[in-house]
C-alpha cells in the first residue's frame, strides 16, 4: 500500500491506493487523454474536433531532481534534510501525487511558484529499510485514470540510529544535574555536553535544570568551545532552510550557530521531539517545547555558553 499525497494549489489530501513497485528514476512524462483524443506529452497538442482551432496544451512539468538521490544510503530525514522534489516548471495546472512506499503519513510544503516541494514523514522511518518515492501527475481537468509516473527515487535508512540511553530521560537528566561539574562558578551559564546530548543550566555553580538536546550531525557538528549569547529573539526566520526557529539565541555574531526550539515550517509543521537526544541538526543546539522557552528566559545577552 502507498500513501498518496495529492497536491494542488496548497491543498493536500491523503488517500490510500494499491500500486505496483516502481524502480529507477524516469524523467519522461505523459498524460493519457480521454477517449477520442491523443495522448498528451510535453511536446504534443491535444486533438481538437474536426474544423475547430487547435488548443495548445500546457507542457507537462518534468522532475529535474529528487533528494535523497536514487540509491542513496544511510538517509536520516529531518526538517533540515527533507525529501525535496524540484520541477522544471510550475505544477499549478496539474494534480501531483507523491507516493511513498512502504506506506507512511507525510506532511509537505511548497514554494509560491509550485516548482519545489519538501516532504517529511510524520513518524520515524524504520532502520535499514528501502523506501521508494514515486511522482505521478495528471492534468486537473482529466480523471484519475490519466495519472502517469514521471519520476521515482529509492533510498535506504541507516542500519542503526544513535538512540537515547537505555535509562529513562528523566533519570538521565537527573544524573546530569547531579554529576555535571560547573566550569563557571559565578553568575549564570549554559553547559552543553555533546556526548550525552544534555544541556545543564548553572547559576553560581549550582545546577538549576537539565534538558535533552539535539546537536549537529556528523559532518555538521556543533562547534566546541566557550561562547556567549550574542543576540536573541522569540521567533527567528532561517532564510537558508526556509523555516522558523522559536526562542532563538545566537552563539556567534554571524548567527551561523545558535540555540533554539525544534524548528517549524511556515505551515506550522514542527520537527518531532523524537530526534531529541540524537545529533541531527545542521550545527545548532535544538531544545524541546518548554525547555527552549525556559532556557530563553534564563539567559541574557552575554550569558556564557560552554560546549564540550
């Protein structure tokens, strides 16, 4: 079974359909026309009744890229690393179905031109599993039998994803409060331990609170060292990733790295808390809903932050 996400001018509907498994990418396109007309392709016109003027059909958009790429291994999807499908022209005059197999509910967002779509599963994908994304399209004035597959891409999830410790999160955080040694004993500071994915808030050498984090993934690690809160705002916008970062606190003047709540797409979809405790970000330190606001309230501009 597949979950089909039907997209048209910002409207999404999820329906189930039984379909065959598809293989490697195919970037041709065709739409089967109604009986008595010709098959429509990106380079043909619809056949008109005898004696009438031929109407030029809008060319069927082509998929120019899919990320993850076909055959990619060790893929861990995240709000900063979603599935991305790009078309060579707008799909505003078409219905598009994104079909993910094995079946899983997904959420999506598109750019205003409707040439790029970002998709994320609403639950964690199982480890060491092959997944296939197939892209189908049809003209909006034709029936569902005219859907044609124009592209597909297969990727495989990691064999093993780093998980939280076997102990409960509450116990883990209690242990961090008790055992983390304060490196600054006067005033407030934030302590981040990358190995355990835990943040501890200190004041005058005493641990006040501890929170689970998600730091930078391999290759995009959160930098170690002593920093300070350079600036802060309750809702920052990342132009690079097209998402909001609530309770933002910059660790460097450029804003390349910071501390913030789980990021959100403009449509309101928020990265799941299931990634807390796992390094998956692009370098920032993520916090869950609640801890992010408490940390934002705790820290002032200039508050030291030690990452080790």
